[in-house]
C-alpha cells in the first residue's frame, strides 16, 4: 500500500534544518552527518525536501502503527541524492487523528 494522502504530505522546514541537517541537535546530529555526506545541506534543503516527498509518493508502506494520537507509517526504500544516485533509508510519517495530511517524522539512514 502507498502512504495515504501522499500528495498532501508535508515536511516542516524546522524538521529539515533544525533536525535532519543540524550538526548540534542531540538526536539529529548523526543524521545530519549522514545526509551532509550525501550532498544535502542548507543550500539545497529544497532538494532534500523534494527527495523525501518523492520517496513518500513512490515507495510502499511496510508497517502501520496505530496510536491514540493517530497512525504512523513506516516506509523503506531509496532516496534520490543531489548527484542523482540513490541510497536506502527508512522514513516515518504520521497522520494525526482527525487530520488527512501525512507529516514527516524522521528518516533513518541506510547504507551508503
């Protein structure tokens, strides 16, 4: 199955800049190291956003977890890099109860 309502999925800008690309975030700094090594940074954050959204449109959901607050969707697959190569990652998306738009939660690095 595909991510429900993937065409209206969104990624808060702060999630990209203050987490995935932040070299000082307590949890995100290891992810920042990974994504920066792949060629993503503040100068091309729109490419990272576009690649993650395309990832959500094209890859299948592998796991669904219902919570009291909504539903989490876990997707594994390949993301397109700035150099047009791909790398495997896992992402988590969340649809809050009463809402329709999937919100990006996190990306878990794969193998380079």
